[in-house]
């Protein structure tokens, strides 16, 4: 499965700019826990997607990579921090982004995609970056976004079945439990 990751998530050998030009040409020495987990599961991270400077903004536009446009209407924004991933999902299966206050949920809404923000401790966050060093008291989460709800559910299941707590000690050791739908009359 191919996946993309925002420029807030470390992938060994690639820059994690967080939208700042000062972070260009400073490749990560190791990959984030979520990237290592997904690589071990057979996924291939094929691209890192752009973010606004400092991860702040209701649209994704930067001096580094320009303005990301909505894939349905170029006059509209692709939205917030993970707008680069929102614009890209026309050709990728899963985008991994980070979320603090709507950073991945807004692009999903703007671009007609599915997202389910994980609670703190569900997905590995070691190796992801916040907009301001020292902002660890307001935790961000690693969160997937997809074109199809079925892909999102399968992704969640596979990540949790890989025991993410083995990759990031801050993850809750809680095994996957499928949702059983019941019909009542």
C-alpha cells in the first residue's frame, strides 16, 4: 500500500520542514514510529506532502512549495495543515498527518475525504513535530485520511494489530476490537 506523510512526520533521509525554510536540507536521521510501523507492515511511503509555515493557517500555502489547490475546484483551498495531503489523495490511498485543532479534519472536509482523528495514545507520535518546540503540553496526534471509509477502517485495524505500543511507549496497549453492527426493529 502506498501512503503519503505530511512534512511534520520524520522519514529517514528526508526533510521535515514543518513549513519553515530554515529546516530545508536537514534530513531526518531516523523515521517516526508510525512510519517504521507501517514500513514493517509492508507500506511504502512515496511522498511527503506540504504544510503551511508553522503549521498555522486555514489553507496550505508556503514560500517553499506554493499554494495547494482543492482537487475538485482550484479556486478553493485544500485546507489547513494537511491540505497538501488532501490535494494528493486523488492518487494515494492513505495520508498520514498530524492534528491539533482540525489540521487534518479540515482538509478532509474541504476535499470530500474521510478522516478519523485518533485519540492521544492510539497511533505512534514519536518522531512527529509540533509547530513550536516545547508545545508538548498540547499533544498532536498522528491521524490517517483516505478517499474511502473502508480503507480508513482497514488502516486502523492493521496499525493496531501491529502493536503500536512496541514502536512508541506512549501508545496505549489496547488490542483491536471490531465494531459489531446490530439491527434493532
